[in-house]
């Protein structure tokens, strides 16, 4: 699995770390949101770059990462909100979905993919506050990063089989492994993936998983 390519395949801010907490993937949207270029953070401890806190300012990200311990214990990780530090020192509130990628679960070797949505605070009309849009857009960017556009109604229109596909995608299975697990053809899996993305109005599988987790479907 090319972890860096996987992280770069989504337009949402995303980064990935290995089982030891080292950053192994950091996409352009994460760079725009947090101000760190990929070449300056790859290989560094995740907690030293993200410097996450809870919404009250208490330290969240540490060397002994609670999320990695939950993964080792095979405990489910639900979407959550916290604050991450921009390179300039300002803290930004974000919503985070976590995907565990592993050849064998739980296994000693795994990667943790973080998908971010800026931010946890919305205007009354449902739009992102303007200051967060400007921060997320970065230096002269034309627009803010994508946010999930699928509604709750669209999410709940997924079939049982489509939810099963999403659940396996969230476990890090490639298309051929998905087909084997479901005892169907690769083309059938791809058809399910297209239908899921169409229903949720997203552009890739990672965004679909993030939205499904937001609505507690998986």
C-alpha cells in the first residue's frame, strides 16, 4: 500500500502516521490548513507537529498517543473534535475522523489516517466562519477546502451492502481484497463504490468513509 499516495488522493486535509507515531503522509490540503510543508514534517513525531489540545486547551496529543493504544486494543474510534496548532502558532478547531490501515488486525504494524474538517464551529446558517475559510484557503488559494456535502438523508439511503463495503474500506482493504471478502467480482465492488460516492456527493472513498462515520453508519 502506498500510504503517501493514499493520503494525497483526498482533497480534505489529511495526514497519516505509522504505529510509532511518525508522520508518513501529509497532503497539500493539510499544508494549507496547518501551514507546514510536507517536507518539513514527514518522519517527525505526529504529536510534535499537530500539538493537539481538547477544546478547552488541555494537551491532547502526546508521545503515548491514546488513539494508537485504542487501535492496539481493537477499540472503535469515533469522530471527535479538537484543536490543532498552525505553524504560525494559532490553534484551529477541527473535526477529525480516524481510519486504521493494517494488513492484519490488530497486528503490530499499522498506519493511522487522520481526515480533518475545519472546523468544529459553524455559523447559524450552517457555513464555516469566514476566518476559518481564509485560514484553510491558505496563501492566495482560490477557495476553501471541500467539506462533506452529503446530507443525513443521503447517508441513510445507503444499502446494507454499501455500508458493508464502507466498513471494509475503513479497515484499509484494497479493491481486490474487498471483492474476496464479499465473494463478489472487482467490478461489483467498483460499482458499489461509485454508487456510494454518488449518493453521498463525495469525490473519493476516504471522504465517503469520513461522512459515514459522521452519521455513525460505520
